[in-house]
C-alpha cells in the first residue's frame, strides 16, 4: 500500500511544480481526523495547514528582488486565509490584526514604483472617476531638482499629490517621475503607508525631501499638511498655513526650481461637513471627517465623489538663479520664500476656480 493510500500517510509534496507555477494544493485527512471533521478545532487546523501551503507556494513563485502587482493581489488572499485560520482560536480583532500583518509583510519588500496593480488603480481613478485635465504641464522642468507645491484637500489620503505625480509620469513628451512627500502620520499607517511607499512616496521631512532633490529628482509637497484637515466645505480652496516651510529650506539648499500647482475638484470630492475627535488618536489620527457619504455608507463613504478635476501649473520660480544655497541658513529668507510661494499658489487657485465651468460635469 502506498503512502498516499495508507491512513495517516504523508501529504503529497508540491516540490515538483515548475518554477513560477503555484502547485495544486491537496489536503488528506486520516480516519481519526474524519471522525472530528466538523469540530471548530479541526476546521481551524485544516485552514492553518492550507494557509501554510499557500505561503510556501507564493514564496516559490515570487519573483526575485521584490513583489509585483500579482504577488500583492495574492497577498490579499493570503491575508484572508490567515484571518480565517485564526477564526476558531482568536478574537475577531486579533484575527483581523493577523491578516493585516500578513499584508504588511508582503508590502514591506515592495520597491518604490514597483506595484503596477496600485498604479493601475490610481490611473483608473485619474482617467474615469475624476476625468483629470491638465493646463500648463509643460512648465514643469524635465530635469534637475524640482519642487512641485500643490494645495491639499481635506481627504485622509493625499489624492491630489498622487494625481499630480500620475500626470507628470504620463506627460508626453518628457515624462517626469515626481515623488510625493507626505505627512509622516500617513506613512506610518498600517498597509496604507506601505502602499504609498510602493507608489514612490517619501516622508515630508527635511532630510527625506533633501535626499530626493540631491539626486536631481522632482518632489511633490503639500505644505498645508495636517492643517488642511481643519478646513470644512465653507473654507474650501482657502490655503491653510505652510508651517515652518520645510520645502522652502530644502529648495534653497538644493537650488531647486519651485513650481506651484493648483488642483481643482479635490475639495468637493471629499466635502467635509464636520469632524469627530478620536480619543487617544489611534495611529496618529486625531479626528475623522463627516461628509455627505461618510460614515453613512460605511467604508464605501471614504471613496471621494466623482468630481471633475483640473490641474493648473503656474510659472516656475528658479531659485538657482535668484538666491545662493547659503540662503537656506537664513530663517528670514526661508520664511520669505515660504510666504511668497503660498501667495503665488493661492492666486493660481483663485484663477483656476474662476475658469471652472462645473463641479461635476466636463
């Protein structure tokens, strides 16, 4: 009698699968297991065994050097199996935490810009949900250190920065890779922070922005940061303060070109009626927005409305020709540049609003 036919025999090995192929997974139970197949413990054991086999199969089929879009998609299935396997022995919260941790481990190995699945989802929102149009995109220099300064909407996720990055990457001719510099709180969120990093985002710290500019690349900054969260629909398109002007210091030190960019449509896409304070600020979030769709529609209410977006690019400001890098050491020079850029961006936003025909149509 073969091992496969013998009760309690070994499970068939999947070692013979071809490279890149996920082998067929089969579970064989002994007679003693059949007797207790309906018990919660036995169900949890079989799910745990299946989850381990899936992890081994995905590890063999994953490409060297990181995870691609398909691997990230499979990781969602893996995360669901982890949560299901723990359903019989963990609380609901712990089971979900295990699933999130599994997805976090997968995204941890993702290099910036190496997840086409996320980029495709962003492209679909850009083209079909918001129907983004651009004006003056050719004004952004194709090379050299560049700081793109955009206005920030009240949404939790930085859709405007991602949309500007997508527009520049798709520019024809002279496509440009620009890396969004985002709030540190966002970059620390479970799963969300990893996904944003996979799209090329960095933290909006002086060191991180300076490193991008030192490499001669472009960076997209949202100087309003968390201050934009305090705005409601009545205050839409009125820029909040630019804080300490981290972007101005980094731009002066690198002799970068600063380009103001107004994103119109973002404020109505996530119209905030009020905000609810979160006790203890979980994950660094101090409040949640109340919008026409959230929390009334649950998680689906977090999806921004399909407003019509336009991206208006203003005249560049060449700092290399205007001020020496030593100006970065002068707090007054940094403050003047910060305020000057804010005034330029506010004027650009107002002009773009004057040209807009409709909030949703177009």
